[in-house]
C-alpha cells in the first residue's frame, strides 16, 4: 500500500499531469487484502455490537422505489455501536416477518462429524439465513480490495492478472527478458 500510495502515484502525477495510470497486479494474497472498514457479512453479528465486531463503512443501497435511485445506509448507530445483520436487514425491509426464528447463518454438520460449518449452498446467495440474504445484495458483493480502493480514489485504474497464469503476466515476460539479457551479456 505504502509503495503505491506514496511512491508510485505522486511521481506519476508529477510526471504526467492530467493523465490516468493503469496499475496491474498479480493475484497475490496481499493485493487482495480488504480495508478494515469494508462491508463483510462474516464480521457481523445477528444483534448489534459484540466483542468481535467493528465499525464498517456506510453503503449506498440501490432502490428503484427511492426518488434518487437509492439511499445511503449507516452501518453503525449514533453511539458508534456496529449494527447487526438484523438491524441492517430491517432498515432495507428484507427481514422476514413470517419466520419465527431467522438464523444468522445456516450451518450443517462437518464431514468429520465434529462441529458445524457454513452451508456452501447458503453462502452462494439466497434467503435461508441473514448472512446469505445480506451477502446477496449488490453493495456487499462489490467490495474492492484496499489497494484497488486507494488507486481508484486517486483517479487511476487497476487490473488484476488471472490467478496462476504466468503467460498473461507482463511482469513474468519483463523478468524473462532481463534474465536472457544477463545470461547473454554477463
């Protein structure tokens, strides 16, 4: 992050004022790291607050019935307590009224028989539990990595090479040409 934000973007802006850079990255895990305030249903409790929750960024909810095409939804209460899945779904009118008890996450028994794990069908989107219902919303699905957020905020573009595909990665070709030159001339 520091290299891109402090050492790459400012010199580019100074050298090429008014131009837009295209940053290209491979799919290394550190390039895919989320910011600390990103919208993630896996880090939300059913009820507000809790030990393992943190404040998340506000989000824009697309709503065709709203005069502006949508609205901004706060993810924390005025006192700073993070909202839970239930509060966010109620504000969006998505909390089911007919279900006696709506679970935070639908789980199944693990293959080893020890403990429970999330139902994979549920995590791919649906309305079987609160996490799946909120995870299927567009604003939660379109979260970007921290490096992508920073580059886009600076007015530039970013692409990620396909995972495990060296033939499409420019950096591999560049290093290969450098190695060939060194082999032939040193």
